[in-house]
C-alpha cells in the first residue's frame, strides 16, 4: 500500500546526496573522458568565437560611414584614382567574394596593406606588438605578485572583524590606487624617478632599465583591484567548513594558507587576471605615449584618426584573437587548479581498490 503519511512527501536525504555528481567516485573510464570532453568544449567555444571575430573585423570597413578609400586618398583625389584604388583592393566585388578573399588572406598571413604608408599590416603588427605585450605581461606578473600576498594578508589580519583600522586603510588605499588612470601614474613616475632623481630613463626603449617605469605604471591600478578581489575571496574561504577543520587540526600556518586556502581563492583572481592582461595590452596607449614606447597602441590611434582602415582592421583582429586565446588558457588553468571543479576532482581522484 502506498504510504500517505506526511513524511512520505519529504525526499530521502541519502537519495538526494547520491544524485549529486561526484567525479572522484565516477568509474575510471568516465574520469578519463572528463579532461578530453572539457578540452573539446573549450576548443569549440574558442573556434566559434574566432569565427565571429573574423566576421566582425571584415564588416568593420563596410559598416563605417563614408568611403574608406576616399578618406585615405583625400577629398581632392580624382574620381578615376579612387575607383582604380577600389578595384585594386577588391572593394567592387560582391560582398561574399570579398569575405572569402579576406578569410583566405587572413589564413595565409596576409592582413592587407596600409593605405597611408603602403606597409604590410602584418609587418606593422609583428614589429610593434611584442613591445606592447612585453610590458603588459610584466605588468600583470607584477600585479599578481603584489596583489595575492597583500589581499590574503589583509583578509587574515581582519578576519572576524578584527583590526578595523587595518581594513579601512586597506580599502581606502586600494580603492584610491585603482581609481587613478595609468597615464597619471606614468607622468608621476617620470617626474620623480626620471626627471627629479635621474635614476631611470624617461622615455624610449634602451635596455632593461627602460622597462621599469612603464611596467610599474601599468601594474599599480590592477594590483590594487586584484588585492581587493583576493581579500574578499580569502575572507569567504576563511569562514568555510574545510578551513575550520584545518584550523582544528592545528596545521602550520604556511601549510594552512598555502596548501588549503590559496588554491580556493585563486579562481576569481585568475579570471580577472586574464582580463587584466588583455586590457593592459589593448589599453596601454597613453602609457606608451608618455614613455614614447614603440608599441602598437600609438600606431593604432594613428590608424583610426587617419582612416587607415586596413591597419585598424588588422589590429582589431589580432587584439581580439589575443583576448580570446588568453581567456581560453585561463579557463583551462582554472579547470585544473580549482579544487571545486569536476575536472580537478577527476584528475586528482584516487582509483578505488577494485579499479587498481
């Protein structure tokens, strides 16, 4: 007979627990397939995103108002010259034919030719992009090196409402540092350390010492932001059950914080760090201008203001690809490092005795 008692409507807790997927208890064949399935999904997302980027970068010239050829040649250029240039660039062909030609050129490494200087766009990017990436990458590493220890220290020091003055100072200093634009840091650093103290070169790229000021100018704001994120994540993890259990075992402080606390606080920090790396590459234009840095930022501004559309189109395509690839790598890294992910559980699970 069916049980019509009130307790029959309450779900069985044991059945509810078993319904939650646990990668560490899955069969060995399933655990082996998890990393491959995770990688295939990530690659598929990256491929689709790159395809959308390719379409958007192609349509950029066609959606902008005005005639890009007329804009590059000037309003006084004869009509015959404009039409001849349009025909040479293939802009008179049907749109589908232009897109297929564009895709073919991109996959062959040909990003077009500058309207203004007749340089190959690929050569312009290849010559200048490494200089932009170098200071952005160093700035990101420096920001992480400052933010993670600082944020964890602030969270541990102010846990459970202790030391309110430390918390207020941390919030005030990091909030102010994050709100100041990078180019103001650049100007201030040049004024103090280059013009005033003569410790470092004020501009140009002439040896390792010339990297110091641009990298610091790029890193201060992101370091402050990452430190705030790290403190919030660390405080949340400090109140979790596994941390209370680890404290009850009286583990050494270094093991408690580095082995148990640090991996669980890195998820949001690494995600934001990947975004910051790409933003430093793409938005360091003013910093490059202050330090006369031979990066791609200043050349991009010139291309946009002077309607050199092939260069702008190539830069958008390359910058977009960098953003997508960096996010792809961050997703993979988080999948392997985040202890709460199914992929991490599958990779670190111990096989049951009957599977050995």
